[in-house]
C-alpha cells in the first residue's frame, strides 16, 4: 500500500493532459459537488475516510434506538457509481500542499490535483474541554451514536437491577447538553423512549419517571429559531417530562456526573450537542481560521490567497446576502456543493467564471417528538402535528435511495402506531471472536 | 450494584412461598421456555448476557452487508413484557451451585432457583486452535458479523487502491472454512456481493473476478443433507464462481493467510464456519460433557444425577427416537424450550410428570443465493427457485415481530429487484468521540 496513489495520482496532476479535481469529504457538500462534476470530461477523485455517506440529521435516532446505521447511510461508491469520471478513494487526508497541488493521505499516498474542494465537515466542539468527550459523547458518528445508545439502554438495565433508590434515580437521569436542534431532538427522543417504548418492559422501575435534563447556557433553547417556535418546542418538551434548564452553564463533566449551575448531578447517560467545530482543513492549508476552525472563503467559495482551493460546508466561513455567516447546516453544505460542482465544470470546460454563491433558505426545522415539530419558513411558522408530518416527509424525501426511504418510513409508521422503537440493542465494542465472555474457554 | 440480586433473588429460592424458575439464555430454546412458562402463577427469571434475542440463522446476512443487526434482533424484555410473572435480568452467569440451588452472576449477584433451565447456546469450535479465532471470525455474534463485514469491504477497498496485481489478487480472495449450511450461505452471499452488488462501483479492479474458496475437510459439503441436495448446492456455488475444495483440511491460519492441503493461500478475508461447541454449562455444573462441550440429558431434558436442572438447545446432548444425537439447530432448541416450558408448568402447577421429549423434524434448509436454496423434508426435496421462495417465506415467518418481518422482506425484495445490498458500511470499533482520526485536534 506504500504507493497506492499511483492510480489516483497518475490520473490527474499537472502532468496529466486533463485537469483533475479532488474532493475531500463525501458529506452533503462533497457528494453534491461530485454529482455536479459527474459526467464531465475530466477525472474527479473523492476522498473520504469512511466508505459511506451519512445522513447526519437523523443520527440522533440511531443514538436513541429508533433506526439502524444502514438506514441512514449509503456507500459513497454506490452513490457515484454511475459517473464513470468519478473515482472514490477510502483514505484519511493528513495534509495539503497548496503550492505543489497535492493532497497527502495517512497511508503515504500523494494525490495531485488541479482544483481542490475541501468538505471535511465538523465534529462537536467541547470548547477546550476535550476531556469531556469520553463522558459525554455527541451523536456525530456511528461509533458515538452506538455509544450513546448503549449507555442509555444499559442505564435502564442497571436501574432495574439496583436495590438502591438513590442509585436508581441517578441511573434514570439523562442529561443533554445544548439547546440547539440536536439537543432538543435527543431530549424528546429519550423522553419518548422512556415513556412509551419502555412502558411494561421493566418490573422494578417505572421508566416513565426517568429524569431528562436539557441544559442550555443561553437564555432560551433553539436560539436560531424565532421565539414563538422555540417556546412551542420548550412547552412540548416539558409536556414530555423533560426539564429544560436555560441560562445554565456546564462547569464540569466526569463519567456519570456533571456539575452545572453550581450543583452536581449524577446521570446514567450524558449526551453532548453544544455546537460544532470544523475539521482541520485550516491546519492542512496553513491558513487562518476562526474560533470554530472555519476558513473564510470568497463569494466563489475559494480560499483567499490560495489558488484553486475551495472550501464548502461546515468548514467554510461564507457569508449570506445580509453579511451574516452562513450556519453549519446540511442545506448550506448541499447547496454550496451543488453550486460549486456545476460552476467548476462550466469554468473548466468553457472558461465561464464562477459566479457568487447565493444561499437560499429552504426552511429550518427541529422535531420534539410524535406530532410535534417546528418549521421556520421565514414568514410561515408551522408547529404540532402539521410540522411533524412535514418534518417526516421532508426527511424521507431527503434520504438518498428509495430503499432507505422505504425502510425509514416503515419504521416511523411502525413506531407511530405501536410506540415501539426497533433498534434497542446493546452491542459492545469489546466482544471477541469465539470467546464466551461468561467464563473463558470451555474444556474440550 | 454489589447486591443487585436482591430483586431477583428475593423473589424465588426455597425461602419464597412460590417456586422460582430460572432460565439462563434467551436464544431459541430459552425464549420458548420462558413463553411456555409465561402466565404461570410462579415467578420466572430469564438471565442473558445480551439484551436481545438474536435470530442467528440470518447473521450471515449481517456479515455480508445485506441486513442490519436490528433487523434480526429484538429486546428480550419486549418479547416477554406481556408475561407479568417473567422478569428479565441482563447478566453473565459464571457458575451454578446445584446443591444450594443458586446461579452466580459476574457482578456477584446470586439468584436462587427451584428449577433451572440452562440454554446458553454455542460458539464456533476451533478444535483446539483458539488462536485462529482472531484471524478467522465466524458469524455467531454481532461483533463477529461486523468484523467479517468490515474485513470483506475493506479488502475490496484496498484492492482498488493497490498498484500490485499480486496484492490485488490476495485481497480479492475470500476463504470460508466449513461446508455446512453457514459456510455455504457465506460463500454464496460473498459471491453475490462481489458479482452483483459491487458491479460498476470500482474503477481499477473487477470485483466479479474475486476468488471465493469454500474449504471442507469431509468428502462433500452439507454432510447433514441428502447427497442430491448437497450436489445441487455444490453446482449452484460453482455457477456463482465459488471454488469448492472438499477433502481439504486447514493446517494453519494466520492474519491474511492460510495453509490448506499443503499450500498457503493469501486472503483479504477468512471466515470460520466449521462446527460449534457448547457454551460452558458443563463447567458451571461440574458434570461431564462430550467433546463439543454438551451435557447428556434424559428424555425429560433433565441432567442425570442433578435435581431440577434441565439443559436445552445446543448445550444438550439429547437423542432422537432413532437414538442419534439431535443436531445443534434452532428448531431443536425451540421445540425443546417450548416443550419444557409447558411441561414444567403442568408439573409445578398440577404435579403432572414431565413426559419424554420428541423432536419433530420440520425440514432442513440451506440457501446458496438468489433463486437457489435446498430443502430437505425427508421424502420431499426442493431446490432452485421454489426452494429459495420457501426459504425466504419460512425465514420471514420465523422472525419475531411484524416490524422485523416487514423490514427484512422489504430489503430482500429490494435486493432481488436491484441486486443491491443495503448495509455496506465499514464502521470501526476504535473511533473516538469528538476526535478526528485524520489529524488530531484542531487548533482553536
């Protein structure tokens, strides 16, 4: 594998006859860019450290045992198979040489490019407390989602077996940090799991009495939404039994406990959902970033001062028509990717200059639970059952692949009718092949 | 959690007024036994180290990226929620004191019983070469299935990037050990993945040229099936491009390579499916076992020489009417569990003695691939498309839960129509929260 770049590298680079576009990351932005460049008469290489495109907005449902990973992910290869000019490489980018026009991968491969699109996405921002990550994972990757699901389910199992009411109370407490859409969705989803799915399943605890705390440092939850919608969500959460603590900052997180607003709470599960930071494209390029790790780009999404390097999605610090920074949203990344892919193709094939990117807000949404979601379309605000129905329809529509849509729709309908979630599995990391953790090898 | 057994233990035991039945393991046998005892007027405790009941016969489809874990697993709690006399405990049994009538768990909990049903199941048998397990996992647990899936998918990814034809050939080789139903099903499934699902997805390799070797030490594959059916499966595998090596024994397995029949083959993925050994109930009880770790039981499924201890499923060495040992099959475990649960209930409530267990063979089946399965109903032998249709219908019928049936049927139909499998995800164990494996923490 030492020089495995031969295939990709030999294709492009300044040495080749045709220019070569490299896209790093196959999230919403990178995938849309690749599709925009699909079918062009020059080669495109998409590099991602994962073999799948992940529908991140539904990851919280994997974390709360409602969906399976494969329901919201598709192999990148498969999604781009129809474009014969697009090649997919599974690899981890470790650096970019913007002068030499190369991307370096962890396995030593060097991939040459003529145009580079960076769309590496973002991770949760622990604001300098990276040591909190292990105690309070956020639903940002499948590994994290599985970890959250396991802690959540194990906490109820342990509470059921605990003879100590104090310990039971602690285990039945779930704390969610961050009152943005992810935090709200996690809180609502955990509350429904405890109140509906777990009903009748336990003998020694009442899962409906589980404590779910949603902690937000700011004065209200869902700060990016209009106040009436945020209030609606706040009340809906309270009806589900969620305690919403606004104006409360987190002072310390340790395994199973947390200090917030001066007091310490024990918890069976702590979930992080408080803001993101861009993945390290800034360091790869050696350019300045803002506090969230984002790189400032021009209206053509190019990095200022570098030639032929573009940044899109959560890593880009782009501004909207009003001069405000565009938020780290899937729809922003998707629109940027589609725009840049198409514009770059016209630019490379016909010499058309890249026009300025314009973001069109398609509406903002967050879901609290069954029959309860909020939608902000600017003038039009939707809530309740209509918001919820629209939320479900939009998310099924946005999923890639007819089979995934059918699977997710089936599971949501089933859940709606029966109040049951379908993926209540505790699957540990540490199990070993052929071993029985029960008691070691059998004598033979 | 030190004395968390108080809830379970206090319920039963000789100290209680009502007798207490403890069931260890919620596989096909244990679950059926619990259902047979559901609704009785005495308490029943089901102990399992996992929180879910797993439909093991379809695990190979999780390993070959066709299904998700949650499609073939249900929370044990949920499956038994309707029986108010049945309690479920998540715990690892480490020993049994048959004299004192207690079961000991790994966390120190001691659970008393009046009647004990042991149904711990089985693991793959490496016949003294337990060190092969890491290099050649078998599809017996979700962790193993995920490991196989990852190796399989990663091998193709690496082959795509490799500039060395020798290395490509090695990576595109999959070796499956054992010509029983699991081996046949794995081989067929891997062949279909390579030939159908991967078609068009790669640029530098032809996945259809993947080498799939099925290795069987005996003179023919599927030794438990009639010869005509085994021959049919053998030919169907060859048509799919699988090389079937009978009379070939495995001499050595190391990561990525294997010595068989005197020569060494390199492989991108090695899968084990060669026989099972019972989990360690024999050691818990301190009784003799056969070479596969099974405990001899009488016609009432009780362990000879012990009072009120029953063993069912893969751990029981029970004999059929013809005096031959019953095979380690789901249908045997299920029938034994249902029989014992009902008989024990009549015995405890009315004093009726436990009659001898009689196994009724419902037919044996193995699937090679699309439109190709074999069915042995004794006199009636089915093959080809009819066998395949029946196989699919029977397996969907046997799945627990309407939602799972719908999900699996949907995915199979989708796969049948499009040749695409839905779970081609490489999800590693080692990913960490908030970390970006790409390049360490972002400067902030």
